[in-house]
């Protein structure tokens, strides 16, 4: 039954994109409907994850609504396609489908990054696309080698090479140091609205696919090779936070902030050495991605319109920092617990240190981007972003249970 709703969603997105050539509003309405229809395809165990994805997806559509570009109307369909891929990836353990969703969530961003209100930003788009193509190649080759090593029981050589290539491709895709070179420039120079989408909804699929493949191919060699992931995580935390501290341009600060946040999320991959605690790692990773999405949408909207209320920017900043009981606090808490239970206490300590390093620049962003009480649609967007971070005022046991349901789909029995 779920497949039918997903098929309907794709049809609605396609028809909406075509109809938007006559009237832009058709694209917005059709994409909104398609996002909701995609949500209906989810099983009850994964509904909480789906609700948050739908909120982020609809929020992305609203941000596009306040901005003009060269393909106005079709841009809504591209954003809805990202949501479709994010909901689809939760429901599949088929290797070909996992790789397909990874590609599907990347390609629409190639178009989004070039969009501006005036002349297309070709130079930034070329830089972004080149890095993303290399990321996709590395990730796919790594994934194939991992699955091959598991199916043929040839752990050592193929598994290690596959693991390094997949994690490197993931790092290049989402902007993890030292593969982050594209992030500060693209975030600073591209249109803030498309970048808010690339910085939010587009980050989920790469990590979910990586988790599914790495869990499905885990073996005795895994415990040794995860040190590579831990090293990249630490490097990304420090490079991102120090880079943000020393930058003044708002877009560039948010770019380095993304590098740091992706480092936090990458740290959760070490939990595959203790699969009994992997649900905590995935809970922390997904909540961190949701907190990052809400914050990036709110801050980039503030850069776009310069009328976002200070109360909104400060709440988003506090969530990024990890103030309880905002979403950013719970995400980091779950990540810390997963690291401790997995035997990586030192990595958890480094995460806490980096959270402290981030305090000054997040407060600075909130102060410089917050404008009194604010007004207009952009403040509705910021308000929704804030409400997302406030969902965890009720302790998120409900989310952890939802993630347990998601983890049950991670077996990859038909792949290896």
C-alpha cells in the first residue's frame, strides 16, 4: 500500500511541475500535497520521523515562496522530490534503491544551487556540482565494495577500501572536513534560500544510506576501521567551529557551522561497533539533523529578508549550542550516550568541548540577524523553525521509539 502512495506522490510532483509553467501557485500546491501523500506511505512505527520530515519539507517550500528565481514553480517540485527521497529511504533495504535515493537527493540540488533572483550563479554551481559528482562516485564505489566483501566473506582488503571510500564520499557530499572545501564558499555566495534547502533536507538521505549499508556489512574488521570515522569527526568539529569563530560573513559562518554539525553526526557512525546501542546513535544523528535543518532555515531566511525577530534567532542559536530542553540538547545527549556505550568516551568529551567553542559565534549570529520583533512571512518561517526545536520540550522518548522502528528496517537482508 505504501508503494502506491509513493507513486501517487511522484505523479503529483511531476504534474505540478508541468502545471507551474502556466501558474507558479500550481507547483506550490502540488508539491505540498505530494509531501503529505509521501508521509501517508510510512508505517506507524516511523510516523514521528515522518512528521518532522514533512515539517522541514513544507518549511523549505515556504522559503522558496518568498524568493524569485529563473524556474519559479518548478523549484517547488525539486524541493518536494528531496522529501520524497527522504521518506523512501527509510522504507527500503534494497541496495539498488538505497543507491538510487542517494543519487535522487543529490541531483535536484545541482539545479537549486544555481538559482538566484537575477543572473544564475554559474561559477558557484560548477564548483558545487563537481564536488558532488566526485562524492557520488566515491560513495557508490565504496558501497559496492562493502556489499561485495560481505557477500563473499572477504573482509580485510575489500571491506577496508570500501569503508574508506564510502565514508569519504559521505564526507564530501555533506561537507565534513577535510572534504569541506566547497562549503564556506557556496554557503557565502549562493542564494540563501536554495542553500537553506541544501543545508537542511538534503542531509538526511546520505547518512541514512550510510548507516544502512555499514550496519548491514559490519564484521570483525569494523572495530578497527571506525577509527577513521572518529578522526574525520574530530577534525570536522574543530575545523568547523574554529572557522565559524574566525569568520564574519554570515553565510560563511553558517557554512562552517554545517561542517561542525556534520562532524557531530558523523561521530554516531562509530556506534556500529556496538549494534545494541545503534538506535541511540541514530536517534541523536537524526535529531541533530532536524535541529540543524530548523536552525539553517531560520538563519538563512534572516539573511534573505533581514526582518526576522530577535526572539526567534536566539532560540535557534540556543538549540544549536545545545541548551536544554531544545532539540539540539537532546540530539547531543543521545550522541554522547551512544559514544559512551560504544567505548568512545574521548570522542564524546571532544564533542562537548566543541559545543562550548560554538557558543560565541551562535550568539553573535543571533544578535546580528535578529531585528526586534520582526514581521511578514519570513517570521512565520522562523516561528515554525523555532517550534520544531521546541518539540522536545516533551522529552523525546517518542522519537527514540520511532527510531527503533526505523532500525528494524536496517537489516539489509536482501542486499548481502
